[in-house]
């Protein structure tokens, strides 16, 4: 879509992309004070919209910010934004910032929270990498301690993850592996990690510091259905290096195989058979768990 044709939902109305601007006094801009969600649509179905919006409302509740819409209204806003942009396969970003205030930290100076919804086509990694798998490195930046800033709060404060991404860029790889302060594997900069060993799936539990992603949960559910054993337990880099398979999951990343970690080739250096099987099952299930985006003419 032409950039100037794109519609952004901003505080109750749709505006063109070039008009969608926020004040420099917005506390989301000044302090990262706000929350967000990343959601996807597949073939006119918004995938797990309810789960994403519940997480958005829980993040907001946790930081004492009231979203000026109900869950039902937000559902409609998201679906309307996709429809307005005529997108069948879109990545949707929902941002709720504390709003415009003064220069002090105190959120009480802010007016109503700003609600912004952006929908556009996005693939996090080049298409080719979904076939070949990617290389990742573990980085020096550690995951925030969950007792300091809970990973359950999907806040606009993503500096921790951005520093990880910068380290990945410096290493010339598309994604990185973040450890927690005890050296256990936590997650990627914006995705969760799974390893497969002897047919069993392992993923770090939330208390290690990982965001308990919606795609992660979808993979756990699919793996359960397919009779895999799934263990949410802490593991180290050694376990990743010696795994049979490694893959990452996330709304933006979707499911992507990892074939090299810190220079160690995983198995034969190709996406593993369980990763491929789970990815295919995930793709099949995507449409069953969606909220339909009816075309304009189909709406009653
Ligand atoms: N970890 C982090 C830090 C993330 O930002 C994301 C993206 N929301 C994920 C994991 C994956 O979560 P989900 O599957 O819900 O997109």
C-alpha cells in the first residue's frame, strides 16, 4: 500500500499516516510510559485477538492506566483498522500511551491516554530465512529481572530489548539470545525460544524473565495436541548448543528455526523435523483461532 494511503486509528478517528503525530509532551514519548501489543491477521482473520487485548488491558491495569475503551470497543477498533486499510495479512500495532502531560514523571499531569492502532504488511525476517533458519548469538545485555519490571507488562519501555537487538546487529545476525541475571536462557529480543531434545520440547518459564508469549502458548497447545511432552523449565546455553532443534516464536517473528547459536551448528544445520511439523500445524490452526475481518460489503 502507498504510504500516503495508509490509515492510522488515533484517539477515535482515522487519520492518514503523515498526519498521525503525537505531542512531544506525550509521556509515552518522554518516558516510555504506556503499553502496546503486536497482533497479526491471516487471510482476513485476526489471530487470537481476544488474548492480545486481554494482555493489553492487564498491562494497562498493572501500570494504573485506564484505556478509554472497553474490550469490545477495542476489538472493533482493531478490526476496523484492518478493514479500513484493506489488508488481508497484516501486522497490527496497538499503542496506548499515558497521554500528554508536563515534563515531570508524575502520570497525574497526563490527560486521557492516547490510543493508536497501526496496521500494515510486515515480515520480521526476510522470507528466505523462514526456509533456511537463522543464526543467533547470546549477548551481554541481560533480561530485566522479573521482580524489577515484570515481563508480563508489555510496556513501551523496550530499551532492554533494543540493546539486545543492537548487539545482534553488531554481530551480523538477525536475532539474539538474551540470558537472565543468573545466566539462564530467557528469550530473544522480541520472541520466545524453544529447544527440542529427544522429542521433548523445552521453553523457559515466565519466572526466568521471558514474556509468556501468545505464540509460545499456541505452540505449547499444538504440541500437547500432537502428544509431545512440553516442559517449561529453565535451561542454559549448553542445552541450546546440544539441542536437536531450536526455534523462536512470536507474533512478528511467527515460527522460525534457529540453525546456529554462538557459532555452534545445531544438529545438521537445517530446520529440524519437529520444528517443521509444529510450524505446519501452527499455520493450519491460525485460521481457526481468528476473529474474522469481514469485507466492507459483507458487513450486515
Ligand atoms: N518476548 C518479547 C520480549 C516480545 O516482545 C514478544 C512479542 N510480543 C514475544 C516474546 C512474543 O510474544 P507473542 O507471541 O505474544 O507475540
